[in-house]
């Protein structure tokens, strides 16, 4: 039989898991947008100047790095919050 505390913990864990999935969804959408933009530039009939293409690809890479860092920090924050709620855990 589950107590009220177990149900609260289960709801909190569910919330953190859904937040992690939402962060992954954000990261995946950013990745697809960058990939689609790169594919659009490459498949155009009239190719823009080379320095413009290089700049766009470089900016896309920086946006991807930023999105990856945000995703990693979201996962770290939510996982840390879940671990802190464990009744038996290691302290650092």
C-alpha cells in the first residue's frame, strides 16, 4: 500500500521526467531546424556567396552548441532534483 508521501514523490518524478522529455524535444527541434536550413542553402538553384554560406553554417553550429549546453544543463538540474528527493541517497 502506498502512502501519501510515495504519491507525492511519484508525481514529482513524473514532472521531472516530462521536463526532461520537453527539453529533448526542444533540442531535437533546434537540430532539425538547423539541418533543414543547411539543406535549403545547399539545394538552392542560385547559391549565395561562399562567405555567406560559411557564416550561416558557422552560426548554425554555434546555435547547436548553445542548444546542447542548455539541454545538458536542464537534464543535470532535473536529475539532481530527483536524486535529492530520494529517501536513501549518497551525500557529496
